[in-house]
C-alpha cells in the first residue's frame, strides 16, 4: 500500500525542500506585489516583515510566520499559516501549497515505509515437539 501511494508521484517526482523554499519566494513576491498599493515604487524597493515573531492576520505577518516555518523544514506548519490568508492571496500560493502537500505526503509515506522495513519481523521462539 505504501508503494502505491509513492507511485502516484513517481512519474513527475517530488520537489525538494530547497525547491519549495525557492518557489515560496516567487509566490511571496507575486502576493505582496499585487497587494501593494504603492505602485511603481514597490518594484524598486521591497520592505516586508520577516520571522515567526510577527503577530497579526495581515498578509505580511502570515507569510512571515509561514516562511519561518518553511526555513526550518516545517512544511505542515507553513501550510497551516498560509491557510489563514484571504482567498485571493491563497490563490497565488495554490501551486506552492499543492507542491508542499505532495512533499509532506511523500515524506510521511517514506517514513512509514522506512519503519516498516526496519521493524524486525516477529519470530516464533517456542520449541516445537
């Protein structure tokens, strides 16, 4: 069953954590540029919140917390943060979120497979007459 779940993404592969981190930055730029009301100046200078210590439900705070989790490899935490964004912002993150969920699912399946393969098979140690 674990092999079947992994096989679903075998033909296109699963992105790495580094690839997810790069793609995240692209989604951030798209989201914040669209949300910006400063026009052409936004294309020249980019100042935004960073770090998980950000509070609030505004796009920059949510994205900053998600990015912090992503940098530590906590993909599920990043996905939970991004789910708090407004629908238009979520739309811009949808391709990234889809790739991230594939990554999470693959990691879980690989971890389960590893446990299955490394768990010793119980043997019957009773003596037979």
